[in-house]
C-alpha cells in the first residue's frame, strides 16, 4: 500500500477526505494526518509518504511554504493541493514548486479523488520503471569498471551522462564474500537489501553515492563515494551501523563481509582496480572467520577496528548486541579460540607486519598495536613466537 499524509488545519476537512473513499481498494492508505504545515513537514521528513494532501491556508506554516520546504529537501512525495476556488493563484505557484495536482475542498466528488489517485499511480510507476532502468544501467557500468573493460574515454562519457558521478576526492570499498552459491532470488535479495541499507541508513552528508556490483564468482563489491567534509571516524560508525542492520535483515550465515574498507583518494574511476585488489588481499589474509555467525563476525570486526587501544569484553559484546557471557561461549565454540587469545593473536599479527615493513621503534610498535608497555609486548611476543621483537626484525623471521 502506498502511504498518504493529509495536512489540513480543519479537523472536519481531514475527516471528510480520509473517509470519502475506501483508500485500500485503490492501493493507498491514509497513514498520517497533521493539523498545520510545521507538523506536516516533520512527518514528511520522518516518514517520506508517497502522497501528501496539503491545505493551502493553515496556521504556523501555510501550504505553499510547506511545498517549498519539501521541494528544497528533495523529498520525492507527490503533493496534491487542497484548495478553494479563490486559491488558484496559490495553486499555480505551488505547482511551480513541485505539486502535481489539486483537489477542491468540500466540493470534490469521489470519482474526482479516484481519478486523481490513478493518475498519481501511473506517474509513480513510470518513475519507478525509469529508476529501475537507470540502476540496471548504473550497475552494468560499474561491473564493467570492476572487470576493467572500459577505456578512460568510455568512463568520461558515462560521467557526462550522469551515470557515474563526477570525480569526488575519496571513496571506500566494501568487499563481500558469498560462502555458497545463491540462486537468482537470493542474489536479488542480497543486492537489494544491501543497496537499500547503504542508501538509506548512511547519512547523505557523509556518503553521497553508492555503487554495488552484481555477484561474480561469489564476490560482491560496494563503492561508497564520500563527501568532502566527512571524517573517517564518522564513515566507519555509519557503515558499522548499516552492516549491523544488514545482518539483521539477511539472517543467513552464508554471507561474509569485511570493512577493511579501503580508503582512497579518488583521482579517476580507473583507479578502482587498485582498491579492489587491496580489499581482496584483506579478505585473503583476514577472512578465515567468514563462516562464523553474524554476531561473531561483528565481534571480530570490532576487535580489528579497535585493536590499537584497550578493548574490553563488555565493549565487544555491546557492539555485537549480545551478553558478555554468551559472547565468550559462542566465540570459543565457533572460532576454536578464547576471545582474549584472539585479541592478542591479532595484535601480534599487526606487530609482525610493522616489524617487517617499517623502521618504527619497538616501543612505538607496541603502542600502535595495543600492547601498552614495550616490556609486556616483548614478553608476549617471545612467548608466542620464540623470538624477541628485535630478533624477529633482524632475522626477518615469521
């Protein structure tokens, strides 16, 4: 059912419109009412109704100002003006700001409203079909970029046509590994759920556009175009929340994901190949737990994002949305490792990388990898590897 909001300061006018027809017979339901423009705007922003009926003359905020505000916010609701005969000049101005039609208050017939709803339904379906076609084309172009089958000239053409966004300063890549083959319905469900969550749950100020590939060889990628004023910490929080919602929606154990999310300066779409290689490498090195349940994957993700600072069992459990005791039990059961041992193991793997690839001092590596004192770091390192950090670095031993 398409959702309808009625905004009118007259209670009898709201009641008459709401009860004039059986809305459900035509695919609509009156879900909300508001008694002035301010209240109507708040509900439009919160609920994004499909259709809004707006009275022109109201206290606090009149109908014309409401239409202007909705238009400026980019809310896609279809707006119908409720008017008296002497209000037509206001109706014309409202339609310049995006209202699609009008209905004369108190004098309209049932068939007038039914015809209006059928007209709006045709408009909505036409726009939905156009959007679906555009998204299919957008997805096809993105898949070609992933496969490196487009030239720079091809990409420039798609940018000029609005299918790809103009160059932004930076972007992120999320990589998903599908653990078993999905049928057509499964793939469609996965992609639609992911695309919807990334588009709706992530703040439009932080992420300005989302591109999601089709599933190829049990892999799927999402590229998130970042706004110029956002911080990496903001982006990570938004993505983590969206991914938690993604798991709640999918309720399956055959989807793995990692937010090693690669962060890149965006010079050209052709640079994407390097980002995809990097995120695949992350999965190859750190993807051994992708078969675990969503809650454990979330716990592992939290550890990997926060290993450089003190991490408590309570924090991890809160992030995963389960109790501390239950987390300890199922973590051991699914990974074969105690959660505290896993934290140490992961910190040591990061320390080894820095020992082999950087000239950082031991005390700096100790701090960056969350061990605190270099004495404790050296003690744990030798206990696990049989070598001190200095011996490991000098001999390039793994």
